[in-house]
C-alpha cells in the first residue's frame, strides 16, 4: 500500500506545510466555463467557450495530540499561522519506491480553516481547509 502526502509550498519558495493525517481530499473536476445557447424550436445548441473553470479542493484530516489540550491547541495555532491565503502550490503525491506526484495545482486558500466543534480538543480534532484552483 502506498503512502500519500499532501504538501503546500508557497510561492516565496521558503514556507511549506505538510497536512497531517489527511482523511479525504476532493479532486478538482476538469471543465470549461462556456455559454450554451439552446433554441426552443431546433435541435442542438451553440457553445461559446469561455476559458477554464475555477475549481475547489477541500482537504479533511485529523490533528492528533501527544499531551492533551495544550498540544492540540499548539497544532491548531501552527496550522493557522502556516496555511495562509497567499498563492501556493498544492501537491498530492504517493511513495512507491520514490515520491510520485499525482497532481499539482496553483491554489489560494479561500475559506477559514475549520475545526470540528464536537471534539473539545481532548484526543484529536478534525480540520477542513478549502482551496481555489487558480486558472491562469
């Protein structure tokens, strides 16, 4: 079984972040932004291409504690300070003898980082981060 990593490398070339214990990630679906004009008395349609469609990637994972409440609070603060809204490269890769990139996207974080309200920070806490794939 392969080992998977989700890395975030910011465009400054210095700051990086590896998401811990990723439980789910939504892959962007390819598509295009187009205007479709359909007539009400004819068959077919007129399609006017409009470029690439922006996509959202959501990462869901778990922060685990070592020492209880203080450790989880530190991990949450670390994630909030390192995963900023600056433009970055998000990479999904797996280890199969060497690291192989499954996909790489230029992204920007668009929503706040959310943490599960039900955990009470005792053993672990779930997090969700949303990114927008930039279409240049």
